[in-house]
C-alpha cells in the first residue's frame, strides 16, 4: 500500500513510553495476591488456575537469555495492532539482542500450518503507528479441538518457541488460556500471553481499564456522526438511524453519544435491565418524531448499538433457542423453524419482518455467536417506526414527515491509524507481553494501568486469564470463556448520559468533534475517551 504524507509522518512520530519499560533488565514481575479462578472454571484449567497477580517493579532481572517468541493477530482488526508488535519486538531485543520474534500469518491458522515470517526492524519501520493488521494478517480460527491443540504443540516444539502472544478479544484470550493449559499439560515449554484487543470495549475490568482500539474507533465514528448531525441540521429533512459496532455491549454507542449528543441513543444494557420490549422502543422513537415535528423539526439522529436486539428479553429468548437448535440441526430455515420454538419465542419470531427472520438464520461465527453485524436492526426500527407513524397520521396525532436514512458504521473504524493514546497504549501492551514471556509467565493477559495519566507514569501488570472467566452456554454446550464487560447502568458515564439526554431529545445540542488528531494541541490529540475520564 502506497504511503501518503500523513502516514509517512506517522512512521516517524515518536511516542511516550512508560518509565518502567526504559531499562527492561532492571525490572521484574513481582507476585501479588492470588487471583481467584471461579470454582466452576477450575476443572478446565487445572495447570493454570489460581495464579498470582503480577506487577512490574524495579528489580534485577533473573532471566535475560535469548528467546524465540511467536505472535499472532486473532479476530477482527483494531487500531494499534502494529504497535503491539513494535513494543513486543523492542522489549525482547532490549532484554537480549539475540531474541527472535516470529509473526504467524493469517491468524491462529498460521501457527497450525507453520506459516510465519521473522519480524525485523526494517519491517516494523514500514508499519508502526499505522492502522490495520496487514503486516502479518489476522484470522478467526479457533485452536480448541484435540487435533488442533496437538498440532499447535507440535509446531511450538518444532520451532522451539519460548513464548506465544495472542493479540485478540475475549474469545481469543480464552483460547490463549486453553493453549497455556494444554502446553503445560503436555510438557511444552511455550509460555502463552494475551493482549486485550477489541474496539467493542467489552474486555475490561478493575485491571484492564480499556481494550486497545476503542479510543480510535469511537473518535472516528464520532467524527462521522458529527458530520451527519451537521447535515441533519443543515438539510432539516432526514432522520438518520446509525447502527454502531458493539455486538455484545453498548460501550461504543454510549461513548459516541457522549461525544456527539444525538437526539436519541439506545443502550442495550438499559433495555435488558428495564425488560424493555420491541414495541416500547418503537413507541419511544415515534414519540420523539412526533414531539420534534410539533416544534417544526422533521429531522434527527438516532444511535443504535449493533447488539441492541440481543438485549430485548423476547429476542434473547429467541436467540438462545435458535443457537441451541442450529447447533444440532443444519436443515432448519426461516420457513420451518417456528415449529421447533417455544410459544413465546415463536410469537416474537413471527412478529419480525421476513428479511430479519432470514438474517437470524445465517451461520453463526466460529465462537457460536449470531452475526449481529448482518442483522439490519436499524432498518427494522425504521420499518416499524414508519408503520407506527402511519397509524398516528390516521388518528390525526401526527402531521409531519418521516424521511429515514439508514447507516452502519463498523468496518470504517477497525483499521484507522491509531490515536496518540492508542499508539502509546498498544506499544506498552506489547512490551508488557514480552516481559511476561521473558519471565516464563504463562496463562496471563498483559495489562497497563493508570491510563488517564501520562504514558510515562503507567503501571504494568500481568492478570491470570482464568480469573476473568465464567461459564456460558455456546453451541449447545457449557464452555469456560472470558466474561464480557457490559455497560454499567450505575456507572459514571451512563449517569452522565441520563443527565443530558432529555435535553438532547427535542433541542439540538449537536457536537461535531471533527477528525481524529495525531498532531497538534494536546487538548485535542492527547484527550482520553469518556469511559476512561469518568472511571
């Protein structure tokens, strides 16, 4: 790919690093208290359960021997991935210049097929501070079956890997724990570490303050939403329904709402808490349209999280039943599935337009999840709202115009050049993972804390992956997986939304934040997202 002047400048841009990472032979992970693995999870991970939390502290390094380490991108792209590898590479080389970093090509399948390249400074110099995963590619292969685990062990031993780093989300880091358990069980020396990646923001807790890529994606989406807000108030004739990425949590929708102030935003977790039904959602949209029309405003903007319908109790019931049915019966389709559903699930399924019914029957992803990106929720809401407004017109409750336009912002945010924050954060995560591997700590996820402050003051931790896990029902079976972090309806950022959104409904407090800044005023280019600022 040809580099433009901005990309050329980004390649040369310096980033701030945590002071702890300056002299890596003078720091070591120190064990803190034991992290508790949930009781129901322990049978799956006997060899890596109940490990201690680790914190990087100034102390003479015990092992500075050269290491051979593999790295892989797993799952969807997120801004900053190349900087993870940059941090990983530089940390390994600082500890011992003879260490080697191998990048497996095309995701986890690259490990199974033994397809890799050696990462070099010359290669990194073409990719640092740039978006995408194109340096080594990514994939969604799960290394989980006995044959796959056996093959992964064979390759790890053949390549004499001291460590293997998986850069991925909650499912990918679950796979990191599975690999770590299997390697230990089969006397394979390869230590496994994970790096928290997902623009959805649903991989966080008291230690993982945010997953990388979230900051960049939200700022990019907010720029696009801001442009549409400006168009809405300029043309004054369209309702824009914008679906945003966020399959299992509404963090992106919440963050973008706080940044842009649309007329209406739905938060899936609030809908689940209040047991809101689909007809209530349609009523809320229709009532907003009617009230704004009375003020002479036949325009507006609505934000919708990608996973919205999965939070509606009736849909959640339907989805759970469909997941179980489709896991054991490939012949089911939209025409014959009703007879296999419970009465409540059947009633809800038949309420949906036929195109949505068809979309619900699409193949699940490799992790057993419905492919919510392919469910046109925003178009469903548009269609049902239009019908509700037609009824209101017939009863002379509404005399305005409803001209809706659907948008979906998803892939636009995944490969953007990382913000200053994400560029620094991802480098630190990569270096943290290298330090975990160097000390032979397996079954951990790299963690950086204190993210609201300057990068030089950040702290580095290792968190046992099993401490983040719970049991979920997938593909008709119970499985140990990392628990997704949902929007907390009692959290500070949601409370801010609650405080502001009633005034946004009718009055236009639109905010167009403009493009992501990589250079310039620190108030702009070094700003943090609301989820960090308000935590």
